[in-house]
């Protein structure tokens, strides 16, 4: 029953969204909605991120494809030159993106490298690294990128006129994460190297404080790895792992965790690997983010996920998502309607014309606000999915396997922590998987706690999962969480705090419509519970069998 309700609601939402988009776009000139390359159709390009990415897609694809092709040739014929090639191509790519402003990026990268080499491994290392990077980030943001005109009145204007198409301060957030990751990985590698250094004449033994052996090569992570180059440094970049190797999810997770947490040899934290990591072209503009240890280990031991067949399937999936988004922006102009508050204008025009629709007005109902809000969230999710997967695809083509963002559909979330974990999946891994954790993970509110406790509690869930009342309480808590998630995303990505007030007033002001919204979320929660139950879980041996083996 719940699935039928969701299917029916999605059909009505799609019909309402298409008709509302056509009515709004043909009645008035909505900013951001323009003529399409398809004759007789309009295209919603009101979102600046999607508009700029779509306009530069051809140039980016050409530049990153050339980088991937040349890098593959270098890896095949001269693997030792891979890092050198990546550094030089990254510098050219940086200059093409930022123009003269690339000087800002290079200066800050050099300063962070000097600071990291000076303080990493000391007691004040991490506080100094974090303070310096957060301080520079605040300065860059407050001074709008520190234009040259602020530094020189004579030549500043000329240098500012030679800036590239992309403002460097936009990408500086991700650059700060990479600089912090490099410094923290160097910090923990030095600590691990100091702990693994023998203090007596006895042969060193591997204890709890020593780095664990790297699963990709037994010598990496051994006591000698902290002071010498390690045997992994001798593995060719085009090793046997570059093919299509089937791995279970547990094996893939174990390999990722090992790449992130296992300290590399100290020689690996050099300037070449540092610049190649910070300015890596496929991930420089938008991510996803991966740690320095993960990046550097893949330079010499490529991931099995970068094989030809897997990359081809990934490219076809991305093409399907991009085609869907293009069709979305042709048929549904919800983002432009919400951003420019077209519904409010149509209601005012309807009241001004005394109930007439000739002037483009319309009697706006709560359902119109709900339709616009829902499709705006779908557009935002699909936009980021296409952008992030495009850059990850470019990295896979080159032989690098960064973590995936958007690992779950936006409609399949009923808790705040789960939404964060699957939306910014690579950033979440960056936070929680570094040794030790660089920072604490995100914290949810009381509604999130209630939904998690009701839906995911282990002992109580096993005991009461078959109870009808328990399932209904789970769905109610999840419905409340879904409401909070939708409101937060609409405020953060589209309409802002002042724009959310008319929507809430319309939805909450009509008791019957509000009850219908709660019922829809309630049914959606039941569907999501079933999807969770259908996912594969690790099977544990019965207790009796375990006792028999131990006896």
C-alpha cells in the first residue's frame, strides 16, 4: 500500500511540476529561463553553478581527457615520471583556470608546505596547522580573494584584469582540506616512525603502536616504512591491479581504510607528491576529496576500480544522469520559480486583477508550494551528482579512484546523519577515517536521535521489530526528520530564511493539506524501511556453532 501511495504522489508531483513550469514560464519572463537548443522549448539555467558547469563542460572534458590520456601513456612507458608529469600539467591547468591569480594559490601552498615540514610530528603540530589554514581561509573569504589592487596601486589593476575564468577563492575551501590532510598525514607518519624506531639492541617487534602491514604490499607499514622508502615505492605504477578485479564490499572497504590510515614512508611526503596532490586536475575544481595517504599510495599502486570495463560502465551511468538532468531543466523550471518567488508574484497579480488570470496571475494553493519545493530538492541533488561524478570519472580515466559522493538517492533518506554521510560521502570519509580522526563527525538533533533510536537500535529493534506499533513510531519519527531535512535544504540551497516563510505558511496553514504531507512522508518512510531491510547484511554464525568450534 505504501509503495502505491508513493508512486501515485510522484505522478501527481510530476504532472503538477510540468504544468506549473509551463504556466509560469509562458505567462511571464522568469529570469534564468531562456530559449533552448530544442526549438519551441525553454531551458531553466537559473542556477549559476549548473549554468557555468554546463557552459564549460566541453572545455573541461577536453582538458581532463587530454590529461588522462597523456598520463596513461606516461604510466605505461615511463611510470617514474608520473608525478613529474602531473605536477607540470597541474601548473598549466591552474594557470588556465585562474590566470594571474594562480600566484595566490602557489604562495599559500608553499607556505603550508613549509609550515607542515616544520611542525608536523610535534606536540603543537596539529593546532598550528589548523589555526594557520583556518586563519588564511577567513582572510581570503573576508577580502574576496585578496585582489592585486589591494597589494599594489600601480600594477594591481592590470594584474586583476588578467585573472582567469574561475575565481581562485571558490576552490580554496577544497584546497584547505587537502593542505590539512597532507599536514595531518605527515604528522601521524612522523609519530608512527618515532614509535617504531628501536630503542634497544633487541630486534624490533610489531606491537599495538606499530603501523600495521599494508595489504597491498607487506613491506609498507612495517617498522622500516617510517624511515625508508618501503618496498611499495618499487612497485611499478602500471601494476597488475590496474585490471578489472572483482572485490567484495568488505574487501573494498578494507583496502580504502588501509590506504587512508597506513602511514607512508617519510620520503613520500615530498614537494612533488604534495603539489601533485593539491593541484590534481580532475579533483581540483569540485572534488571529491581524498586524503594524501590514499592519493600517494595510488600513484604507485593503482586501484582495481580504475579498470577499463568499470570506467566505461561508470561513464555510461554518468551520461544517463546528465541526460536526465538536461531533460529535467527543459520540463521542470522549479528552481527558477522558487529562486525568483514567482508563486508570490502570481498570487499578487491574481489579487490585483480581482480574480482574473489574464495578466498571468493564479490562485496559488499549498500544493503549488509543495510541488516546487520537492522538485527543487531533486534538481539540487541531481546537479551535484552530475558535477561530482564528472570529475570522479576524469580521475578514474587517469587511474585514480577517489571516494564517491551521492551514494544514496535524496528521496531515500530519513535521518540527518545518514543524509550527511551519503551526500558528502568523500568529506565524511575524510573526517572519520584519518588516523586518528581529524575532526568529529556531524551531530544530529533530537529528531535525528529519535529516528535513529527507533529505526536502528540493535537490541530493541530485534525485540520489537515485528510489532505493528513499533513500526508506526519509526515511520512517524522518520517523517518528522524528512520534514526537517527538506526545510533545511530549501533554506540552504534555494530560497533562504525569508523565502521559506511563505511555503511553511501555506503548507501548515491548511490542516488537511498538512495531514496529506505527513501521510506522504509516513508512507515514504515505510518504503525506505523496506529498502533498508532488503539490503545485504553480513551474516553472523549462530552462537551454538561458535561454541562448538571453540570446544
